[in-house]
C-alpha cells in the first residue's frame, strides 16, 4: 500500500487542527494567530468553520518568523 505525501500531511494537520479547535473553543479567541507546529513547519489557524474545522494556512519558519510558502507546480526529473 502506498501513501502519498499529501495524505500524510493532511492526516498530521487534521489531527493537530482538531486539537487546536478544541483548545480555542475552551480558551476563547486571541488576536494573535495560533500556529500548530513542529520545529519549522506549521499550520496557522485563522478561524474555525461552522462545522468546527480549523481554517488557516500552511506556514514555514524562516529566520524565526512564520511565513506562507509559495508552492511550485509541475514535474521535476530527479537524477
């Protein structure tokens, strides 16, 4: 069975997003965006949908600051 990177990332972010949605609901909203993260990869939560799903963006840490990455589409040959 093969699992794609997209499926792994969706699983990780989904689990973290669910935990964050519960925490936000329990502690109220903050003015500062919350980032669920590892060391350099995170998910910035901008809000919560009516169904309880977190709404936000994938972010990366660059020089200590969280920034939204730009994704490159297309195929690349690996040697």
